[in-house]
C-alpha cells in the first residue's frame, strides 16, 4: 500500500499552480462582447480626435467646441440646438439609448501617425465607441483605416479629398462634409457666368491627397467650361512664403490663379498673390482673377483684406437663414460669443447623426449603426434635404458658392453666399473615375 | 529674361530674411560658442511685437447697440478704435504705419529678451556639450511659441503694410525696360533695403567702434582678451542682445510679407541653420553671403523650366547645396579654421 504524503512546500507549490490555472481565464480573457467597446454601464464614450496643435489648430479648436455643444444637447443641456429642427425625432435629450454621453479628446497634431496613435488610445484605453474628427484628409483617411481595423465607427470631420469616400472609403467610415468634386461642380457654372468661358488657369496645389484631388476636380470642371489649364504646380505643405511660386504666374500667360490650398497655406498664398498685384493685373485683355475652391470663415479671417471679391465654395455658412442653421448659430453664439465655422457645423452634425442612428438602431453595434445611416435621408441640419449614400457613405446635399465680402460689417461677416448649387448638380455615380479604385468592404464590429 | 529678373528679386527679399536671422545666429555662435535653436523664436517674437502694437493701436471702444442684435441674439457690439477717436487723422496714420512704428517697441524689448535669455538660461550651458545647448534652446523655443499661441491663437494674423508702401513697383521701367513687365511688391523691396541697412549697421558697429573691435578680438582669442583685463563676458552678453534685436527687427518688418503665427520661428529655424553652415559657422560675412545665395537658388529652383527638368528640386535645393558645400568645403564658404572642429 502506497502512503500518500505531501510536504508543506509541495502543498504551497501545488496550490499556487492550481490557483493560477483557475484564475488565468479570468485574467487573460475579457467578457464576451458582441462588438468593440460595447457599453455596459450607464454611460457611453465618444472619442473626439481633432488637431489641437499644428497648422489646423484653430479649426480643431472650433470642432471641439461644437462636439462639446453636441454632447451637451444630447444629454438634455442648453437649448437643444439642432435637435429641435432635425427631421428625425428619435433623440430626446436623454443621451443615446438611455446612456449618458461622455467624451474623450485626442490631438491629431495634423499628422497621420499622431492621429492614429491618439485614436487607438481612445479606443483601447478610454473605451471610445466612436471616433470623429478631421481637418486634414490625410489624417482622416489614416484614422478611418484604423477604425475599420478596430471595429468602431468613424464619423469624419472636415475632410474634402475625394479619396476619403473614394478609393480609401471604408464600411465603418461616414462623411457629412462635401468633397473636391462637388466644389468643382458647384463652382464651374458660377465661374463661367462671372469670368466667361475663355480663360487660362494656373494651379498652385498643396502637395498631398486633398490638394491632388481638388486640383484634378477643379481642372476637370473648368476645362469642361472651355478653360485652358496653363500649369499645375505642386507646393510643399506649410511652405510659408509662396512668393517663388507666385512670381512665375506673373508672366505665364494665365489670367486665373486657382489656389488649391487650405488653412495657413491658403492664408499665406492668397495674401501673397494679392501682394504681387495679381488682383489688379490685366492679362489677355481681361481682369486677372483668383479662385480659392475651398473656403472657410476662419481662413478668411486670417487672410483679411485679401479675400475681398474672391470666389470659392463652402459646406455651410453661419449666415444661412434656415431654421436648423439659425438654431445652431444661436446655441453656439450664446455659448462661445462668436458664430461657428463650417468645421464646427459638420462635426456637430456628425455627432447628432451618429447618436440618431444608434438610437434608431437601438444598439451601439457599428454594423447596426452603419445600416441605420446607409441611404438615410434627413433634413433640418442646415444643408437642406440630405442623403447618406449607402454605396460610398458620402452625404449629398446642396453646396454653397461664396465670395469674399467687399464691405464686411463685422470681423465674422467676411463671406457672402452667392449661389446655392442643388444636390442633384453635384451628385456623381459611385463608380465615377475620380472616386474609383477602392472597395467599401464589409462593416467590422470588432471584438 | 523677365522671369529670371523676377526670381533674382524674389531671391534677394527671401535672402534678406535668411541673412538677418543667420547673422544673429552666427554672431551668438562666434562670440559665446552656443548653438542657439531658440533664434527662430526670437524672429517670431519680433513679428509679434508688430502684432501687439497693431492690436494696441486698434483697441476699440465697444458700445452695445440698443436696437441691433447678433445672429445669436445678443446685442450687437459697435466698435470704434480709440486711436482714431482720440487722435483723429494722426490716429489713422499711426494704425496705417503700425508695422514700422513697432520697431520702437521691438528695439528695447528684443534687447531685453536677449539679455534675460543669456543671463537667465544660456550662460549655464556654456561649458556643456553642444547637444545639451541644442536641447535647452530648442525647449525654450517650444515654450515661447506655446506662450504666443496661448495669447494670440493659432491662426495667422495679417499685418498690412502702410498704404503708400503696399503697391507694386515697376522695377523694369525704373531701369529703362518695358513698363509693366517686371513689377514687384514695393514692401518686399523696402524689406530688402531695410535688411541691407541693418546688416550694414551691424558690420559698421563691429568694424569701426572700439566695442566692436574688442568683440572681434574676443571672437578670435577670448582668453588673451580676458588676460588684458577686459570683461569680455559682459560684451558677449550685449552681443547676444544685439543678435536678438537683429532677429526681432527682421521679424517685425516681415509681417506684411507673411502673416505671423506662433509657428513662424520654426519655419525659419532649420533654413537659417543651413545658411550658417553653408556660410561657415561663426563667419558673419559668410552668413550674409550664404543667406542671399540660398535665397536666390531657392527661387530659381522653383521656376517651372527648372522643375520640368528636375521635379521636386525646389524642395531640396537648399539641403543639396549644404551637402555639396560640406563635402567640398567642410568649414563652409567663409568658415574659420578650428570652429566646430575637434
């Protein structure tokens, strides 16, 4: 008969190994969630990823203000803003799906790698269920790709490149903002009416994805009018002094300068083009003209006097008189003391649209939300009737053509809306050559 | 030909800024042996002297309207600049000439900033390796730009040139060529002349004054000058202040050319270092010559005819020149023997 004996040391070792074995599944595995960051408590966390430093910091600050206002309205605070004018009545100011909305913020620094790192941090560490933000197409495309991989929804902020919902589109990504193609389609008829069909255009273009697609879109639209493209010159992002690129324009034979620049680059290139007398110049028997296809009020403020009489396009402007725009301007103006920018408007709308989709779906599952947003038609958010197209997750709505005001009445009253181009005129097929090359793919719920 | 002349003019005004920043940078290195990465921030501080003066001169009396309201429902603010209300036409003139007027603030302010920077921080790093000096001055530059951002925001703030100097100059007609072909912004020509005057004044100061002679002697042999009983450290501190003033003045007058923002200094910092390296570390004429040379080369590299042959050359030309110079003349164009050499 074998006598079973165990020493004290042996007992301790065996207990430790057994204990570790039992505890391991609890330590190393998570509860089985249906999708990434499924909220289990009384709150839901949104991640606002905006440039808080770098070239687009001013736009990022305005985006953040709008996000905070949207969260306040979703939780029942303030005057409710555009919740009252939004065509969907699913949201009631009691959070989303009965959960109070909280948020975390990240700084994209207008750099793709920094933006991906901050979005990843918000998803992994802070449990963000949705990421939103932008102000640079390069950044938006990078973060959209990350959100697709990690299984969260990405509601793009200010991103205007065709590629965001073109070759780089993703099933988890949605864009409310308009794009470069739409700018071209909206601007072309106005440019023809103002400057005629016999013009020679010279492009100065920011050398990255947004600049390239805008140059392609505007050149195609103006060549369609009969304009000749004299030259397309790429300029480094953040060049500062553009004078060495402007001097060749003087004797190039061109009579229109198209500045495919945004933010600080646009402020500098436009100011310097005006300094070089281009606005007062006569070429080919015509008055020389400058066009800035993508405008923003914040940029107009930076460029000062130089914006007077310059045409461009914009996603939204605070002077619009529809009920949605007025409600948003009132809420934003009373909270911050100045009107919102187009960047603020699009980010506010995106937050509301996400919340509304989650509420209608009755879930935070990214695939349920994507389904709720696809081919969704809505109104009351300042842009008239709008469609979130299922084929590429791009919003289709009216586009504003604006002009720098000759006699501004205040520091914010810098642009005037000269034309509202109907949505049908800026709509294109999903497989349009300028947007071809990528697949939307399938929604990824993560987990 | 017209295009070449225009690019030469462009290179000269661009080179003026490079030369003024690089002169201060190399002056500090030549006297104190410090690699000052905060020098771009001094250029930016100078630019914000102009912004500050403009903001002070355009301070507005705000009256809330009883009848009109803003789009968000608050009473409309009716604004009138105090300067115009108090001084009439003189106030309007002051606002119009705010950029040149800012020089009056920039001179003492930048000199003080230079002295405080040198006495308060940089002197503690004289005997430390260059890597430590770079780290501390780079850190200081970041702190300064974040302070400016906190006060003035991130957006560029436009500073118009005086009306009479903001038009175009018909450069070609002035030299007997066809009128209207070579026209150039008047303020950029003013900037070039201003830079030439400042650079000339600094060279004259160092060349023809006893103070300058002692400084030059100190740059050549600090120890021997010290042994003669001259307090060379005090003079070198003043030279740091002078370098800060030159960078600041360059910044003030540059504001109508490039709307200043908090990042302005960093935009010029790397380029200015390349200018100093190409000109020769510690060489004052080298810095000025290299500033204008690189400015002109950068302008020519941006010509379409050049870019068609060498695409992208405009973005690398300055660094390409630096590599070639360092390979063929490691001390730079006019560098002294023994500087930055172990």
